[in-house]
């Protein structure tokens, strides 16, 4: 059964399709094409698994397919990889009506979307996310970017896809570590503003981690519904959309501090959420039992709950590069209670307390 979640952005509405066998349904893609020509951007890991099938079904519908294969990993989310996409598009004389298709996880989705936003000042693109993290989070909402050595996702654009196809069959080849990393973003939605989902996850986490079909499909759909609602209300993150960054301010610092790719994004976000919980406890908003619930759910998902000890000064320097910094002040996503997040600032004492409670030696 396919579930369809609409993303009701006024100037660029689109649908998220969630189900099995979607890669074979070329008509869903063809209906969104401005011309029968696409460039599929993938990586060296995903392309051998799913590109031949996608290419075959599209060509059977009369679509000309160009494949652009990039190296796999967060460390390749760079200007060099973006320029590799540009070189390929220009070499093949891709036109303004040529659609780009992102076939892969969050890195491929982010870079393909950014390429689509800037090639010939904007060409259509479609997201086909093949990781749990991308299916529940990065493929939805139009955030596109590359990394800079001084900060994650600091160079990019808001640019909406025409369609998102979340084929659950692609998760069957996802390594356990990558699946766990995606669960960090699933759990994030529960902590932000969905306490009912939090209770459901606590009751069903073992089944979800076993990739039980009905439970996994429900979790993905619930996350997409949450994100679609938030994105439709605040496309360009001027307000409540920033809540989706729970754990990300600390998490991005972990990724940059260790070197991109040392920890997966979801792993860093998980440890970052624990740090945010400790900070919220330092403000007197969460009890120790609440922090334990955060920690235990993340542990049940196979995620790290202890952050690397980069040193307080290094953490603060890296977090000062965060996109949410406003007038020189770092904005954090904090918890008034589990299921109720807000945007706020932290005194130095609370940052220090969080790092002291949540970090361990590298």
C-alpha cells in the first residue's frame, strides 16, 4: 500500500509517496518531467543497487537518462563534487527543462538539490531517498547545501523538489549503522512536538529496529506528516522550522570537530540531543528521569549517547558557526518537556554543564 503525504507549500506543492515497489512506477516520475530527459545523480554505493532498474523503467517510457556517479560519504559533500555535477550537465548540454533526480541518501539529495537550484538558475528535481534518514527528513522541505570546512551545510539554497519517492524496498540493503543513524531523526520528531509518537516509539522501538514492515511504514509516514506540516508553515526557517534542528547545533559541532564522515550525521545528532537534554536539565526544565528517557530511547535505536570530548572551547567555537546564530548569539533547540521544544539561548554555565555531563574522552 502506498501512502501519499502532501507538502502544501503555496508556490511549490508536491507529494511524498511512501511504499514498496515505487522505483518500478516510472509513471510517477514521468508525470513530473518538463521534457523526457533526466540526469540521475547517485553514488558508488547506491548506483549499482538501484540505478539499473530506475534507468530501465524510465527508458522504457522514452526518457533519455544521463547518470552522474559521485563518491560516497559526507566528506565528499563539497564544492568539488558539486562541480563534478556541473561538469557532467554542461558536457551533455543539459537544458533548463532537464530534470535532476537524486538517487541516494541525504548527501546525494542535498547536493543534487543545490545543483538543481543553481544550474541555469534553476531546473526541476526529484528526490528518491534510499536511506531512512533521507526518507524521514532530508529529502522533504527543500533544504539543499554543501559543507564548508568551517561549518556544515553553510552554503546552499531553499529549493523544493517536484516529487519525493520513498521506496521502502531500498531500506532492505541499508546497513544497520545507517539505519540507526536514520532513527535519530525519527526520534527527534517525537521529542520536538509529538508526545503521542514518543509513547508509540517507546512501545514499538524493537519492532521498528527489526524493520517490521507495518511499524516502519507507520514511523516514516508519521515523520513525513510532521515535517510536511512544519515546512508548509515555515518554508525558509524563520520560526518554528528551526525546531527540526533539535540536537543539530551540538551535532554539527561534533561532525566538524571530528572531521566529516567520522561519525554519521544521525549519530552526531543523537549525541547532540542528549547534550540538549542535559542543557535543558541545567535550566531546570527537564528532570533526570526525562534525560534518562531520551538516553534510553536512543540507546534502544543503537545510537551513541555520549559525545566526544572536543573541549568546551572547541565546541563553542564550532557552534558559533551554526546557521541559527543571530546577532552573534548561538540559538539552541531546547526542551521545556519531552514533546515540547523551543528556540532559546544558553548561559555559559548551562553549556558547560551539558558538556560535562554528556561528553567522554575521544
